[in-house]
C-alpha cells in the first residue's frame, strides 16, 4: 500500500510517551491548531460545496453524507444536526455510514473495505440525478468511500470529495475535490485527531453556509429550526421576539398560530395572517430579508 502523509511520522511523535502530561497535551493541542489552519486554503472549495448542496436541496433533491470510521463519524455528526438546526427533513440528508447503525456501537474495520456494502447503501439512499453527496476519507483511498463516490456518480449524483492527502484517489471520482492537508498525526495514523478535526470544521462551515443560502439563517438566528424540546421552544420564542421586534407574549402567540414554525411566526408577529405569511415566504424562496425590517 502506498505510504500516505496521514501515516507519516510527526516531529512531535518521538518520545511522546515519556513527556510530562502537560507537555503531551501541549503537543497534541498544537497539532489540533495546525489541523484547523489546514481548513483555510480550502475555503473556496467549501463555498462551492455549499452552493452545490443548497442548489440540490432547493430543487427538491438530497444532500447526502458518506464515510467510514472516524471520517464517517464526523459526517454523521454534521448530518444529524441539520434537522434540528435548519429544519431539513432527514430523508433529504441521508447518511451512508460503513457498517450502518451496528458499527456505531462497535467500530468494525472490515466494513470500510466492502464495496458491495457501499453500493447497497447508495441504492438505499436513493441518490441520483439532482442530488449531491459529501464523501469523506482521511486517507483518500478507503474502499467504502471510493465505491460510494463511483456508484453515486454512476447514478447521476454529484460527488464532493473531502480528503486529507494530496492526490487522493477519491479526487479522481469527485466533481468537486477538497483537500484538507493536515499531514502526519502526533499519534501516527490516528486520523480521529487532526484529520478528523479539520473534517468536522469543514463540514460545519459547509452546512452553515447551506443554511444561509436556503434562507434558514437570518441575522445569525436559526429561523427554520425544529422546536421539539424545551430549550428549542424557548429559543424559538426569543428568535421571533428579536427578529419581529415584539415582546415575548406576542412571539409565543405567533408561534402558536404557526404550529411552532419560526419563519412564518415572525411575520404573524408583525401583523400578517398565517396564510399570508406562508404565501409571502413562498414568494421569497423562504428568505425573510425582504419581508422584515
């Protein structure tokens, strides 16, 4: 197997085990900071990825995530947040994780080498024309990730490949290739460290920008959140109050009239009927900017 930069030796690796605890942590922390810095050069690619994802979702398509092992966990963490943060239906943001739910309880390495499993996952997710899938692999050569990319493209979906190694095989199968060049790990080959940190930050940025482009973020507020617990119900009321410029009681009344939907509640709080609010939002593609002061 070709040596990858993620498997190389980090300068801080030698003698790591004999250093004082705070020294070990200082080296690990410095490596995490360096991993964050690796995201900077990828910003143009991340912006393009968000455009592709938002375009797919706006047109009724899917924005999927795929990965194995640590990369899959980073993808899963971002994917699961989309419903609560931006109100995106889970069926529109499928997660393809090598080994499925069982692998989340006990990580099994063999599943990341199974191309048949990858092809089955792509088919089950229903990825095709008009869809986008974010495929992650630190090494850029994980068989599960490569097969997902190949199968998704064959079905007409666009592939956004994120890897931590220059010249990754994944990039040859991607419509958009994003390099997060984090280099060697202080604990050699442990890509749950720097590589995964960069991946998670990159995904945070992509999904946040997708939310903005879909009109689900207004003045930094999550105006399309799904309020399904006490914390989010309280947050929804505070958002309506702040954006509409009304008191808490008016905000709560408006939310009751819209079954908890924040965007139309903002307009209801400003005096519109619920049906009118829904119509106004539809006319603006879900964006509040032209409808509130």
